[in-house]
């Protein structure tokens, strides 16, 4: 059991993790955080290719945060023994998670129909870019492509009259990981009630499209003629609502209600604007949008940022400085809540990592085990789950079925392939 998770919400649940890169490993990382025992099955010779993405000291920095507390079993799947070993392990596991391209698991004899014949109680989860069915299902896919097909990338960032822009974080990958976690958790609950396992799936495209909060309904009402536009720095439906230039940071100021406009006017020491006929309601402020934006910006230009933030917060105006990553990591609120926390790694030493994003009243201590080296737990896993002897393990090593490497440095840098 992973250190620090023995009394977790999912203690006793065993997971075979056949995922790589971000979306799949993020789902199984959350399972590990909740106490599940996660065996990461890696395809040799290099294993999860995220081991080699943006490295520090031959250690993938994203890999370190996504695979903490897991055990690595690395095998050469060109050898038939590798898939046979996985099939032999299936009866001992509750959950199987994979994020290969549709069809890959079937070619290994590990599609759901084959898996359920071996273990009818297992929950199998497939994670993909576009889903397991449909015209796009066999296309190579990544986060940004899911956002593009979902109509999200078109409105996610950029000025209305400019091009879309790419987000600087993997929103869809982590959203899909959370979606997969929800599916797996609900399927485990269903199994507890009925004894029946099942197949679930999550995709980047479906997860991204689910974030469409009003445009889908509106385009239907207007016969497909309603097309939302990128917001740029300021909302067009609410005013003032957007990004303003502060002394040191951009400031995100939101005024979704007329009450908050009055509070903003008080903060700016301009109470007379609160009921001015040109500004009293959101409808008239939207019509006078440029004037309103200039009023707020002029005040910020004349006010030190710390004082502006103090006045806005004192008057209950929703506001936040746009922090960079280093500033966010150092923020006392994020530190106190464990939103960012320290973790130890055998190669990198002590590093900051994002904390577990869910809070339980009956929770275990935070996960306190590092990401594994490639094939680090080969012998341990085969002994624990299959009862293999040292001689059997040695034979598998000699035959080239088991692979391991003390540092994450491939002989040749693997080329990126779609998950």
C-alpha cells in the first residue's frame, strides 16, 4: 500500500494502470491519493513517455507529480508473456484503466469482453481523445484537439477580432482525469450494490464539450446562427467584468450584480456613480461600456495596487490579482490548504507539487510516496499478486520480458505518439 494512504477512502481497492502522459495518469493519481493500490503497467523499453518530457536530472517533472505512490511494472509487450501476465493478474484487481488509441487493447487480448470473461467484477475504464466510437475515434488526439472540436478553443482566449490562443495548462487532460475518476467511483458504488462490474469511458472531447454552459442551447434556439465570440479582456454581457491593469499585476474584477457596482463605487470613493442614470444598472453600463472601463482603469492608474486590492476586498468587490505560477505557489492560502504541498522524490529531492483537490472529513494523511523508477517494482508486484518465485522472475528478466532502468534516461528520445 502506498505510504500515507492505508486508511484512505479507497483503501483495499487495487488498480491496474495502463496509462501514460496526462489524462490517464491523472485519474489513477487521484485513485492513489485516496488509498487505492495502483500498479502502473509500463510498455518497455521506455515506459510512460512522460518520463522524458521536460526533464530535470533525467526525470520528467510532470511524471513526478502524476505518478506518486504508484508501483511500476515494466514489460516488453512484443513478447506474448507480457499480455499473459496482465491477464493472470486481472482476477486480483478491482479496476483497469487504459488510455491507448481505440483498438490497441483488443490487439493485446485485453478488450473489455476479454477482460470481463476473466474477472466479471472488474471496472474497466478507457480514456481517449475522441471516444471509443464515432468518426473521429481513430484519429490521433491531444488536449488542444479536443478543445478545438468541442468549440471551446474558439472562445477560450484571445481578442474577439484576433486568433484563438492556446491555454498554458492541460485543462482538458485534467478535466478528463476527474471525469474518469467520477465514472470509476460510481461504477465501484454500483458494483458494491449489485456485484456487477462494468465498462466506462471518458474522453477529452466529451469532457470539454460538457463545459459549454449556455452557447449550445442558444445556438439551437436561433437555428445555429448564434456563435459566441472570444471575450478578450472584458465581458460583453456584464459590466464592468474583466481584466484591468494594476500597478504590478493584471487584476480580475467581477461585477455580476448591481449591488456590487455600488460597492465598487464606494471602494473608488465615487458613490455618486452608483445611481448615475448612465451607470445605475447593468443594462445601461453595458451600453456605456467604454466609459465604465475607463472610470475603473483611471482609478487603478491613480491608486497603488495593494491599496486598491484592500479597498475592493474591504467593500466585498470580487477581485483577484492574476498571479504567475511562482506567486501562486508561494501564496499563503494555497500553502495553508495544501493546494500546493511539498513532496520528496528520490532523484529531484524535495519539490512542490499540486495537492489533492478534494476534501474528505474522514481522510488519510496526504500521500507520501514518490513516483517510481522504470520497472522499480517488477519483482515485488509479481511476488505479491502472482506468487512468482525468484527463479521465475529471473527467467522473465533473462527472456527480456521484464525491463527496468535505474534512471529515466532512454537510449534514444521517444517520439511523441497520440495516446
